[in-house]
C-alpha cells in the first residue's frame, strides 16, 4: 500500500492552530502539550520560504502564514467581555506559548558555537514583535472589551519579552500610562499589573524633567484611585522601597477592608522574613523606623475588622522571630526583649498592645517564658515592662498557675522598689553635677514606674511586707526629689494598701502639711543661724522674749524662696489632684480636706502664675464633684475663667465645667432657678466664637456626652453640633469630626425620642447649610445637600432605632411621615434654591413609610400636600418631578385603603386638618413664566404668559393674593413686582419691593397662527374711583402695543392678553356664593373674559379671567384698605360691617 502523502504545511497551519486554541480554552491541563505541538509546527512553517528579487532576498512565507492564523485566533478572543472563562484561558495560553517560544530560542542560542555570530532576529523575536504591535493597536479601541483584552495580553506576556527595541519599549510605556487612566476600573487593574513589570527597566535619565516615573504613577494610583480593585492591584505590584514604603503604610487606613488586610498579610508579612542569604528589605522590622512600627501596630491591632486585626497580629508575631537573637533553647525571652527594644517603651499603649498580641498569636512564646532569679538582677526597661504586661495578661485571663510562679514576694518587691528609687536618686544627683544624662534618668524612672504598677497585683497576705511597702511609698511622695510623673503611681499603690478612702486622704494630707511645714522650718532655721552670728561672749544678756512669727507672705520672700515655695505648692497640688481623682466619698465625710482647701487650693486659684492657677482650679473642680454646696458656689468662677483664660487653662476649666454639669445635673441643667438654660446658652456662645480647634473639640465632646446621656435635650445644642460638624471651617479638626461622627449615629439610634429631635432640626439645619454653601470662600469645600439629606434620613430611620422594652420604648413609626410632611411644606416656599428643592424631592423617596396601621390624618395630610405641590408649586427640574411622582405613587400604594374615598371637600370639615387647609389656602400658584427666586420671565416678550391652576383646594383668597408684573411705563422701565406672601394686610407696605428680575426666560412658546384678540374693555368698580383712579393708565395707548400669543387648543388655555393686562385663574365655590358665582361665570364667558375650566368636584369650578392694569391697581387698593377680595371682583366684604357686596354687574 502506497504511503500517505503529507499535507502541505500551509494547509496544516489553518487546521492545527484553531484546534490548539479550541483545546486550550476548555482546559489549562493541555496547554503544555499544545505548546510543544505549536512550536514544532511553527518551526516547520519557518522553513517554508521563497526567493525573491532575483535571489537576493528570502520571503518568509511559512512564518507569515503561521502568524496570520495565530493573530486571527487572538482577534476572536479580543471581543469577549470580562469574566468569561474560555477567554481567560486563551489569554494564558498565548502568554504561555510566547514564554515557551522565547525559552526555546534562548536554549538554541546557548548551543551555538562561541565563534558563530548570533543574529538578533529570530523566529521567536519576529513572532513576539508582531503580536506586541498588534496588541498596541487595540489600546485606543472604542470597545472596552477590546481594550481590556489587549491590556490583559500585554500584562501576561510582558514578563517574557526579553530585551525590547527602544522604540517599541517607549511606545509600550506610553500606551500603558494612558491605560492606567482609563475610565473603566477593570482595564486600569490590568494596566497597573503590566506597568509594574517595567518599573525596574526605566532609565531615569531619559525621562523629561516633569515626567513621572512608572513607580510614581503607581504610588499616585495607590493613594488616589477611587476603585478599590485598582488600589489593590497597585499595592500587590508596586516595588517596596524606602521611597514607596510611606505610601504603602498609608493604606493601613484605606476604606477598603481587603486593601488594609493585604498590607499586613501580604506586603509586610512577606518582607518580615526575607529569603535565606538575602539582606532585609525596606519593610523588615529593623529597617522600619520607630514611628513606622508604632503606626503599623496602632492601625493594625486597632482596626475595626477582625480579619485585619488577625493579619496584623500574625505580622507582629512574625516580627519576634525576625528580630530574634538566636534559635537556641531558652532564647525565647531574649527574642521577646529584642522585639521590645525596637519600640519606644514610653509609648506604652502601643507597645503593650503589640506584646499582648504576641501572647495571643504566639502561644509557643507565651508557654516558653520563665522568670528566674537571674531575670530580676539588673532590670532593664524592657524587662520591667515585659514582666508587668505579662502579669496583667495573666490576671485578665485568670492564669493563676502562671501568676504564682511569676509574682514576687511583697517584701522582696519592696526592696527592689527601694533599690530602683535609690538608683534614680543617684542618677539625679550625678546629673546635677555633670549636666546630666536625660536618657539614663528616663530609663530609671520608667523602671521604677513599672515596678510600682506591678505592685498593684501582688498578694498582700504578708502583713510585714505590706507595711514596709506602705511606709516606703509614703516616704517617696514626701520627697521633693521624686519626679512628678511617679506621684500618681505611688498614689495608686497607697490606695491599694490603704484600708479605706479616709486613710488615703489622711496620709496625703499629712504629707502635704509636712512638705509645707518643712519649707517654713527651713526659714526658721535660717533666721536662728543669722541670730547666732550676731551674739557676743562679753557676758550674759537678757533678751526680750519674741512671739513666734508666722510663715512669710509671698511678697516678703526672696526670689529663691519664692521659687522654692512655688515648686513645693505645685508638688502639693499634684498630690491633691491625684488623691481627689481616687476619692469617691463626699467632701463632708472627710473633714480633713477642709484644711488644704483653705490653705492650699483657694490661694492657688487666686495666684497669677498660670501653672499654680491651673492646678488650683483643677483641685477646686475635683472638690466640687464631691460636694454640691461648693459646686453651686464655685460654678460661676469657672464660667468667668472660660472667657478670659488662655487656651491651656481654658481647656482644663471647660473639662471641670462639663464634669460638674454631669455630676450635678439636677442642680444646673434641670433647675431654672440657677440658670440651667443660661449655662447652655453661654457654652453655645463660646463654641460659636472660639477659634481654637482643641477648645471646639472639647466643647462638642462635652455636649455630646450630655446629649447622649439624656441630661439635656435642647434643640439648640443639637442644631449647633450638626452645623459645626458639617461646617467647612472644621474640616481640619479631626478630633471634633471623629467625636461627632460617632455621636450622631449613636444618639439617633439610641432612642426614638432622639430620632424625633433629629427630625425636628433637619430643615433648619438644611437651610442654614444651604445659605452657608452659597457663601463659601474660594477653595473651600462643603458637604453637599444630597449628603446632608442622606445622613438625616439614615439617622431618623425608625427601623434602626434601639428600643428597650423594659423601659416601655417603641419605635416611632411616624418620624419619617412627619419628616415628609415638613419637607413638602418647605417645598412650597420660593426661598429654597432649585437645586435644594431637587435634593429634597429625591429625599422623599428614601423615607420609610410605615404599614397601613399608620395615623389616617397624617396619611391625608401627606396626600393633600403632595397633590397641591404638584398642581400649585411643581418643581422645575424633571428629576425632582419624577422623584415627587415616585413618592406620590408609593404613598398611594402603601395607604391604598385609607385613600380609597379621598374627598378633599369632606376633609375640609375635619378639625384636625384645619391648620393644613389654612396653610394650603394661603399658597399662591406660580405662573408658568414665574420661576423660583433666581429666575423671572424674560423682558423681551411684551405679553405675560398665561398660567393655569389645577388645584382643588384654593379658597376664596388664594387667587386674590396673586400679582402680576406691572406694565412698562412711558419711560420704558418695568415696575417692581409686589411680593406675594400670606401675611396680614398691615405688612403689605413693607413688601412692595422685590429683587430685580432676571432677563433669562424660563420657557419659550412655539410660534403658531395668531388667535382672535381678546376684548380689553376696562372694568369699572362702583365706589372705588377715588382709590384707583390715580393709578389708571391710558387704555388707548396700551391698545396700540397689544399683541396676541397663539396657544394650542389642546392646552385649554384662554387667549393670552398683552401688556398691560394680566391673566388670572379663579375658583368659584357654589356653596359660598351659588348665584353670584354662576352669574359671574356665565356673564364673563359671554363677554369673552373667561374660559370655562374642568369641573373637579361638585363644589368647585375653574375659570380664566382677563384683568386690565387699572383693575389690578384697584385690586391692590382694596387689599391695602383691609378689604378681602372674594372671587376676584365678584364680591368683597368690608372689614367693618362684614356684609357681602355684589359686584357682578360691575364685572360685566
């Protein structure tokens, strides 16, 4: 049988490559097999060439065919959208083949003989460049799927390209820099991955002076890109160097939990233990600065997410091994001490958290720790801190077995404290003579402080040891040489050792008297020495006895004596402050405090020296906390200090003020006789006038505590806190913002009553913020109106309120209903800007509507408000109208049963809705050409555009309050529009002027055929000639300028009247004036003055009436004279007689 003839190579290519792609896209397991098959096919095709140009050149026919077929398969992948598995596997297959191809090419070059010239161009390089250039063409594609796929291909193959031509490299770099700014975040993710792979190959010398490097671009994306996925990709791909490390550490406060977790679990943990034989990198714990290590621990272990805290704990545990001194047995303690040595132990809160995390995450370290006698010899700050934290951890976890092995005997510990104190005194004495070593002083002071803190957990069953320790600690606080930072530590020990509070107070008072008496005794001794120097030995003399002198006054002392006395008073005041902070009894129960109050505290308050006055006021404030009488007598003193004191003193005084208010709330806040309201008003005034960020934060914190605890429920306080929280002036005050960020949700959700308060302050706060937003300085930014609405809607959501059933609390389901009613009432106002109205309309759709069991009156109120708003004062924005319609539909659907027989006429009879209808009846519908306060009709059109009203609730006075723009006079200037409000007649004279109108037209009517001109015969009122005659204008002159505006018949509008006439809508209620109303309507229609409108109910009919300027003037004359116009000029009532006057004949 003859052998099968092999198929031509070109035909094999067209069938083999698609088959390989089909297999590769289904499974990744066959990729390697297809790499080998394609490589063989590729080189067979490369052997297929043709000679051209008379034998001078070679045409790579086979390579070209292979590349064309391969590119055709790639193009089929480019249009596939993100997330498709077959396309993702195809991308990996292409990248894998390029890697395989270049690896084989490298092996072939190595096999060549050394003397043979290597051609830079090869099948692999030509194929790679062809694909890369093809991918670069798709970087600017309009299809986002194409851009995504080509960037994915480049990101996968860029690591296997080897050396690139300079032009291609620059083109690739420029294209990637453009794609990292792509509007699609998933494209930016792939571009970041590709750009990170060329960071190390950049030549900084070739870049322009102001051009960013690729690393700087990645840093910018890591810090500022709005997409968490892009920031995550930048974090995982950015090279970790000394320069990029601060940007990476800043992501420990990223808003995305995954990004924060990756910083600890992937980036820092990977650099904590470098591979064997490599030097520690920039993120190694020893390479980090102390501030960076503390930042990592503080942010990581203090994160709100458990996953982030776990990753940070694992990192801190790895640091123990990374900084360890060895791996031999018994070296665990040395590793932990070396770990503590990388921190500043004076920041004990951060270091303590780190050490406690090691105890929890590294159980092997905790179990291997042992404390023998050698440990206690030669204590260092690290050892003292370590053993104290270890004991605290055992106490908190109730590890009694470990405690028994670790805790020293009381007597032995007392000797260690004494030894540490003596060493500290020696260092202090040496420092005075030689200039001192502050670091050595701090170390020994820290060791003594840790030993004193350790003494709080000792077992004091040993009475001898307890007495010895008590005597020694008492001796320590009576020494002037004791550093002030150790006073509170000694008082903590004395409180533990004392049998009662009275015993502690007795000890401290005795020490205070000893310190002050010792100062006086020194003065007496000095006087006796001076007297001895004056005596002679000539014989005995008789000296007159002298009465003992009291202590010198401050004015009589020398400068040295005053300095020493002031230092002694400061020490005594520190002792008093520490003692009073640890006392829970009343002032009356401890009569020994009376002495130091009059001898030490009160004189210190009167001193001019800031330090003494500050400590004296703090002592006095602490005394006020335990005695009501003193608080009442001294409170005014503290308030007076708030106004005049410098910032440092003001902070301490305000702390005292708020502490006194919280302890004695019934005497200040709930008692009007002592000015509780005036105190709040005074503090609000201080808050409004204060410029210091710290003082503002302190006052807000104090108010937040009082509000959250229910001690005050003042709307002024709540409004002030909301305004200062959202003010742009406090944007940099992070302490204030953080406090109020916690306060408002906690306050609102803690009680339905609090949510009601938040609902009541919403609109006033919203209005104030809106005005402030219009007055912002250049460069200032402020929270948008939409964000303000969203916050208040969330804070007042009754579904989030925490109700305590034991206290009888239930969720206030009506809070959002009342908020909706308030918003709808506000939307009737013309004072609110258009943008704010749109935001308020959109907020309505986010409100919670309770079930059908809601209050029927409130449901009717909302329905009436929505209907009247949509007919009388509809918003101008389409989005606002849509939001309002959405809320109306939701309201009708939710309360369908309550609104089944919705009849406004019947609702008018309900007493509960009387105030609502009075509000609605005072609303004047806006003209179609009359916009909000910032827009008025264009002055180019001489005729005023007509309007229509679809309201079904207008009372006889609603139409009367509508005014039109007056006609131009002979001078060509328009008169100012009279302001239309629902005020009394007496106020009209103050409201005649309004802001100048805008020249921008609000709407434009289409041009149509002219309609018949309306009869403009003036209407004369009987008996009113004297009132309105002087304001009449010449009818004949006006008729010459009359124009008619065509209006489509489908709109059912009356013919437009020209200036100076105006068009009005009226409501005729049959019940009030049945005969007059019908007569007026029929007569007006016969004269062409009225157009019959739709009949919306049995009681109401709408009509359009044309009014001349002279009649308009008479209308306002009637209103100014106190007469209430009814049915336009159909009838009016005299305020004096209350009788009705028929004006129907005058109308026609």
